[in-house]
C-alpha cells in the first residue's frame, strides 16, 4: 500500500498557523436592555481575552466580561460614529488581537448580521483563516417597537418594511410610500422629520399614525405618538427638537399599529409604576441585591449607597470563646439576624480551619431571605425562619419554648451587632432559654459617597429614597446631606418615619409591614397612583426629580 504523507502543518494556512491564531466572536448586544443578552452572549463574554465594544453597548457587555479582559478604547477622536460603518480602528484592534492568539469579542448594537462593518470583518477573518462565530442579538428595529408597545403586525398579517433612513435611496422611499403596510424606520432625532416628509412625498397620507421611540429598551426610553404630518410639532412641543442629542438613534414606526390609542393599551414598559425613577437605596450592593432587583422590576434605576461600615469587635475574645463552644457542643441553637452576623462567624471558622460541618447537631435560625441565602452559600440550611414578619419579633413568635425532655442543651448562641436591640434576647429568656449574647461585629458610619452622588441627593437628582431604619436616616444625612424636598421619602416603619421627620423630611410612603420588600411594593403603589392621577388629569407623566426648579442661567 502506498504510504500516506502526513499533513504539512508548517505550510501557510496549515494547522500550526491556525493554532497560533485566536478566535473572534461577533456578538449582538441588542438595543440597550442588558436583560436582552442571550445566554450564549454571556458565555462568550466570560471567556474573552479582549472585548471591543460599540460605545452604545459598552455598559451592557462589560458587566459580563471576564475580570482582567482587555477593553481597548473604541472610536478615538476623528473616527466614524458608532451608528455608521465600523471604523478602521475597530478592525485593526480586532484583527491584531486575533493574530496574536487572543479570544476576541466584538460587541455591536442590535444584531451583527445587520452591521456592515462586522460583515466585512467576518470576510477578513475568513480570508486569514481566523476562526470566528456569530452570536445573534435582538435587532433594534424589532426590540424597540416591542418595548414601545407597538406590534409590527396585526392579526390579519400585512406587509412590514424595514428602512434605514441613513442609507435609503429615493427608489426605496417610493416603494415604502406606495405600500400601506407597516414601515419601521431606523433614523436619528435629526433625521426623523425628514424621513416623515420622504414618506409623504412618496404617497403616504399625512394623517398616517407614527410613533417615535428614543433610547428604546432602556429606562430613559420615551415614545412620542404623532402622524407623518405632525411629528415635527409633537417633538418640538415635547422639547425634543432641537436638541444637542439630535444624532441619537431612534426607531419610528409608521402605520395603524402605532396609533396612540392602540399603543397606550399595549405600552407595558413605559407604564411601569416607577419607570425611570432614580431610587437611592442606603445599603451595600450585597445587602441590597434582592431589593434592587425588585425595584428594577418596577422600572426603577436603583443606586446603592452604604451608610454603615462593618468592623470587627474591639475585643475578639468573647467571639472566639463562643465559636469554640459551638464546636464543643455548648449550644442547642445559633440564631443569625443579619448577613453580617453570618459573615462574622464564617470568618472565624476560616480562621480556625473550620467549615459548615461544625454546625452538625446544632439547630440554625435565620431572619430574612438574604440571611438565609448567605447561610446556604456557606453550606448551611436554616432549620427555622419566621413564618410571618421577617424580624426578631417574628422569629420569637415561631421559636419553640425550652423543653428539658426534648432539648438536651438549654443554650442559644446569638452573634449580633454592637448596637442591636435586646428584643430577641429578652424573648428567648422568657421561653426558658439561656442566651450567649455576643458582639460579632461593630457598625460605624460609612465614608461619604462621591461628590456627584452627594450633589444628586441634595439637589433633587433622586426621585425617591428608601429608609430601612432610623440609623440609615441619621447616617445618610450625616455623610451626604438632607434629600431635596422633591424627593419621595419612603420609610419602613413608624420609628424610622419619626426619625426622618425629626431631620426635617416629609414622609410620603410608609411600609405596611417592617419588610424591605413590602417597602419597595409600597413605593411602587405610590408611583402607580401618581401616574394614574396624571393620566386622568390629562397631564404628562413626569418623575419627581423632573419637577424640581431649574437653576437660572447667570447673566453677564
């Protein structure tokens, strides 16, 4: 048999060359909402060595980028805008990194299949033997109308035409103008009125309904209803034109589907109760995770500002004795009332080389979902949580009394803050338990937030602030100043509300129960009522911060 010649991996374009080259992922980042990234997009971002992103979607994708991934600056001075063809600089960044063996992600707005520059780069990769893949994204022309409450087809079907006004020819305008189907026009604020005139000139009636959506799928989204003949007056009346952001991309939908009455029925995104509200949450990101997610579901933009910092106890001996007692069988129960208490015990465990197995045979109680979640992350499932109110009082209502027949040990380990109340200790003693009340950590006032945050708090830049305790009121005012009087003040209970009033604040919202999630729900209900009142009165729906008086320009 003739011998087989082994492949020549040293020849140009052989396996050795391909192995030395990197890989490029052309990733569609969608129209702006980070939640519209696909699962595959998140995976690709997490493994990228180099991330090159359209400035319009940079904030969307960097959240999921691998720590340490290079993010070279795109669109240097003099380069083409992100809305046009991909600049030469972008191509150079991508190709140089791929030739150097890097895994590169190029993130573009919308879908890469609709980006001419990305298409050219795919050809360049293919020409040089660089492996690449395409991760589709939601095109702006489809995603933005969906968020604006404008379906592109009615039940009877009908033609839908997509037009990029920046490259459309007279022939294309003529074809779309002669059609009676839905037209989806990608343009800019500067170009939307010219696009409307093109359609009228091509045969569309001036009274054809038209919707114009700015900053689609983000919490800055605004949709304006008009007709082809009135769009310029509508945008001017809304003070959108003339505008320094005239080059901002917009999506306009022309046709009966975009009629204002129909759109108002289907406007699910902009009608969220706290849509676009900037809400200050005086907690750390870790503490506020589920609360901030709840606020986002109402359309708000939460900003976490910690008002307290956590430090170790001044004398650690008491905590050390308690942890040793936990291991040697001194306790029947351990009760955690905060995430910080879990963290303090976990740190002591790690210091002694212990892990979650040290809790074997010990019953564990927890107050609050966040506390329970941090225990589960540690490897411990709570045996007891309040069935009702998530507080020390709620925990006491479910805590069993000491029974010498069933409980071999009568002692409870309670790690807590130095400023915690005595409610739980007193209640456990009434139930017959002995309590080792141990200071596991100290709380001190946090450092002041950045200057721009302080200015926003005092100047009315926030629409609402959630106060979850009296200490958050005192500490926020102490480190950042008093919130502006246009800001909606929401308090978790009467004691917190009293402290807010003592600091000269008007309390607008009170939680029906001492729960941060009930507080967020109460704020959402307040926002919904405020929105409904504006709509009923025929007024434009505005956020509280939009009603603060504007500073007058200085005259020279």
